């Protein structure tokens, strides 16, 4: 969870023409959110990033910036994914 929070702090946000907030995490292609408020945008971005990490690890990929060589364990919807990065 600390990893996700750390990356959310480095996320980029902008207000679009329709007055919604768009946020993304640089360096993590496909991780973005678009919501009515900045707060909900940050929450959804964290959720999207968590999903992205889960699918990446499940598919055998690596997550840039995640500690290499340590066991990674992530719980999501009462399921736990563990993998040695």
C-alpha cells in the first residue's frame, strides 16, 4: 500500500474542459482516472493502479519501482496474489 500511496503523491492532475479531474501516474502506461472531484480522482487512480499492479504481476510482468527480489503480496477482493519480484 505504501508503494501505491507514494506513486499517487507523484501523480499528475489537471482539470478538463468539462470541469472533471483527470489524473495519471507518469511511467505507468494505462493508469489513469477521471472524476468530478480531485479527491475521488485520487481514490479511483489508486484503485486503478492497484488493479494494474495485480494484473501485471499475475501475468508474470514486473512493476517499475517495486522492490526487486522481495516477495510481493497484495490482497484484493479477499484474494491474495503473491509473487517474488
